[in-house]
C-alpha cells in the first residue's frame, strides 16, 4: 500500500525547473483517504489577456482544476462541474481537444464525459474562484485555436 505524500508537479521549462502545484488539492477533493491525483491535462490561454492557463487533474472524487500564469501561482483547486454533470468518482484520464474546444474525461467504471466550450467553462470557474462567489459576469468567449491547426477543407 502506498502511504507516501501526494504531490502534483509540472514544468514549463522542459524539466529544468519544477513547480509544486499540490496546494490545497487534498482538502478540495474532500476525501477520507488519499486524493490519488491522475490524468494531468493542460488547457492553455483560457484568458489570453493575462496569459492564464489551466491545469486539470483527476482524483478519486472527480475532476479538479487550478490556474496559473506569470502572475498567478497554482495550487488553489476547485472541482470542475457539479455532481449532476459528472459523478463524484475516480477520474483516470483527461484529454483536451483544442480543435473542438472540448474536454473528455474518463472515469473508473462510470463512463466517459464530454464538456463542450471547455475554455469558457474554465474561464468562468476562474472568475468565480477569484470572486469567491458563484454568480459572476459572463466572460468574453474564449479565443479560437484555429490558428494552431491546419485549415479544414470543404467537401
């Protein structure tokens, strides 16, 4: 049995420097045992003006996100989605599709869940977290990722 201390680390410098993003993940996951972080995924530029990106991690109690930028330290975690959107179950894998701006989350025994307009949902959650309240002004739509991808051909 693994009784070690859980941590979430990431790098933006190709491994030269590492950032400990664990912060309050264990408390945010609200589990009686370990959070078991797994399935890390990055969604970059959810707020282009401030250069904010999101780090998502699966736990035994759902999907959690923290935000980071040059001016924002990661480590303050929040659950992404209500229990009616995705059950409080172990998340084993996360994939972000930049072309369709959709997030795909695989769970242990409860199926795969898809979130459309993922950047907008993440940006809204970031604003809610910053304001410490659920009702915030609607953010502007997230920028398109189309410039990163090859042009689509019409049939």
